[in-house]
C-alpha cells in the first residue's frame, strides 16, 4: 500500500452507540480518512462490507446484540480480507483471547483520542501491507510468532560491535556534512517501531520487549508521530533536522536493520534495550565528537544535561 493510500483509506465503522459513532466519523474525517459507513448492528456491518469493500474495519468489541464485534469482524473477513482494529473500553481475558484468534491489527481504547486513533490505523495499514508483500496472510503460523522466532534464533555474536560501527559511521557523517541530528531521539523511536513490527501492535508484549509501561509506549508514539524532535536540544549552528537521519540515508538504514536483533539480545540478557543502546551511543559521541555543543545536539539534550550524562557514564 502506498503512502498516499495510507493517508486516505475507506473505513467501515461498527459502533452501536450513535453519538460515539458520529464522534468517530468526525475524528476519522479530521485526519483525512473516508468513512464508508456507520453500522450499528451486525447485519448492517455485513451488508455495508459487501457493498463498499472497506480498506479497514474499525469495530467495537462490545455490541449490545446477540453477536459481538469479534464475530462481526470474522464474518466481514469471510466477505473480504480486511485488517481489523478493535475499539474497547475494557476486556476480560476470555474476550481478549477470542479477539486474538482473528489476528486484529490493533486496538483503540475508549474514550477515543484522535492521536491514538491515527496511530492505530496507520500502524495497522502498514503491517497489513507488509504481511501482503510477505505472503503471510492466512498462514497457519501467525506472522508475529514466526518473526519473533526468526530473530530469537539468529546468532547475536558481534551484534554490539556491528551496532557500534553503524552508529559511529552515522556520527561521522553528521559531523562531516554538518547535518547535526538528535540521534538519541531517532534511536529510541526506531527501537520502538522495531518492537511494534515484531509484536504487530501497540500492546503489553511490545511494551515488555522495550521494558516500559504500555502507557509510556503510547505517549512516546504520539510524540514521535508529531515529528516534534527531542524534548531537550543543545544549540547548534544549523539545528537538528526533525525528519530524522533515516530519510534516504543508507547509514541509518544499517542501524535500523540491527535493532530487532538488538531487542531480542537485550531481552535474553535482561537489559533494557533503549537504555543500553543510548549508553552505547553516548559513549561513541563522547569518543568521536570534539565540540560539546555538537555532542549535545547528537545526544538530543542540552549542553548541561550532556555533561551530566557523560559524568554518569564515566
């Protein structure tokens, strides 16, 4: 699915509360999506799914009907293979277990917030597109389990040295080109995205892989979605580029390619993957950057904070 397709897709909403349904429609249209229909009953959902062929199904789990949203989603997928994002205010273990059986691409907690809705839809469409490209849809083994097992079985020997080389090359590129980037910020963001790729959704397992609370994971994703840059920045002559070093940059791509394996290696070693990567980056910045103002920008912090972090490192 192209970037354009990700920006505006046809969504079928299944929600039996009229006021909530209209609020969801307004939020979806506000972020540029097309609402193909608002279904209040399972029968309406199936009729609309057959006629409008949605790109995504946004479905409340708890419908006040004889069948719930999980069964509606299953029947919609019998009509047309459609990525599903569930809406829920709460769920018991049995309900969540049933929901997982149809492999939804995400959840949005009620009360709904627009940033959460936007992120859930974009991540769902992105992962659905990746699954289609990899031919993993309708496979007997869930893609998440397969991907996780594949990374876990990889040989991690020399992984830290490889990541160190890739980060050092990026640091030198930033200095040579005078394109100072908050590398610490983008390293954390891409570790989070790598965890979501492995676990396929914003959930407790992705948060556990990153060793952070799920609420913190959601908050960080909202922050990164806005591309607002790091909270603290040191001064620089040109200023950091908020789009990140990954854009059309093979050096940063080399870093990204190592991050899923890094997550699994840290998990097995009992290390916090973000903290361990940040410490490695900080050490490399201190070793390779002479000007403290430049070093602070690369570390994504103010100059005083950078000095304190270096003192803690030593």
